[in-house]
C-alpha cells in the first residue's frame, strides 16, 4: 500500500515538536508500573471502661450497670407525711404511752404509717415537765428529724452549750416541725400546757 504523504504544514509541525526528555519518559513509565499505595490502618479505638461514670439516673428505671445501685434517700416530705400519719394513728388516748417523760418506740399502729428505714418514737409529758432530744446514733451524724403534736401543748426549745435559750417554737397539731441541727447546742421538748402533751418524732 503506498504511503500517504503528509501535507507540508503537518510535516513541519512534526519535525518542530520537541521530544520529551529521557528522564520524563522514565518517570512516566515508572509511575505507571508503580503499585497503588496501601490504605492507612485505622487508628486504634480507646478501651471502653465503666470507670468515672459516676451516678446514673435513668428516670426511675434500674441501671444496666452492675456496679451501680439505687439509693432511696429519705426526704423532709416523706418524714412529714409519716409523722402526720403516726399522729392520726395516735389520736386515741388509749394508745398514748403510760410511761411519761422519756422517748420510746411508737405503737405498731403508728409505725405502720412510716415506710422505709424511718424511726418513729413518741413521748408523753406531764405539765411543766420537759425531755431532751434523743442522743444521736453513734454510727451516723445528725440526720433528718421532724416532730408532730398529737395532743396537749408543747414548745421546742433550742439552747446553746452555755444553757442560754436560743429559740422557742410552739408545736401545733396542724403543722409538722422540722428540727434543725444546732451544732454544739441542744433541743428540749417542754410541756407548756395544763394537761398531758404527746408528741411523735420521726427520724432518719
């Protein structure tokens, strides 16, 4: 087959076109022959532990973590409700303590009104007599405490270590009195009426 002749402009352009250097040709060949780079290995993930989670509250539902346990702490509202229920159960004078002037466990009918680990005690005071607050348990510091008047008339007296009275609060049948800590002071319950006073105490 006869070879086709190139036109004059095409032949001139072919002769004038610079040929690529040998280094470029070698680089191109080596680039084509080179294998693609291996993908990078993923970074190692940190170990997942339960340390440092702390307390978990999940809307009242039990947590899935074995090292967490539910703690139901008493509240002032819970103690006040238990004190009102105990006072209602002690409305009958036949359930009042026969031993006067000392704190003692309340009758079972009154203790049933308290749920959880609450302690319900009661005291009956003759007119013009008083009783100090019960000694705190040695295994815990001063906790929550409320008083509720069942019958008669009584005042809660707070005094300092020097014996001076700091405050006096009257107990009324329609209100539960929260006993606050006095530091190094003391509390006394005094019968300020002319008949037997009965007071129920709920503590946690």
